[in-house]
């Protein structure tokens, strides 16, 4: 998450500098948003790919079922709900 935050802070700082220098009317800020969102999407896709690979490796090392605490179940359920899963 630190890498993503650093990217966002740096990029938003650059956009604000352009906005202050050029003003809102020229569209420069609007032209930069696809670049910003593309960087964020790429970062999130890489993190997701890493976590999926890590999950696959760990599942191969674990035999049987994991016993989750009520707090762990609640955490997973809340995230699953936000993802639209049941």
C-alpha cells in the first residue's frame, strides 16, 4: 500500500501544480487523469496477481481446513460483501 500511496501523492501533487500554473480551462489536468488511473490500476493488478500466487502456494502447503476465529471470519465477510460476494 505504501507504493500506491507514494504514487498517488506524487501524481496528485504534479496535477495540482499544473492546475495552479495553467488554470482549469486548458484541460491539462483532465488529460492527466487517464495516466494517473492507469498507474493505480497497474499497481492494483500487480498486487492482486502477487496475492493470488501467494494464496495458491500457501494452499498447496496446507492440508485440511483452516480454523478461523470469529474476528477473521468477520473481516473476510466484510471484504467479500464489499466485493459483492456472498
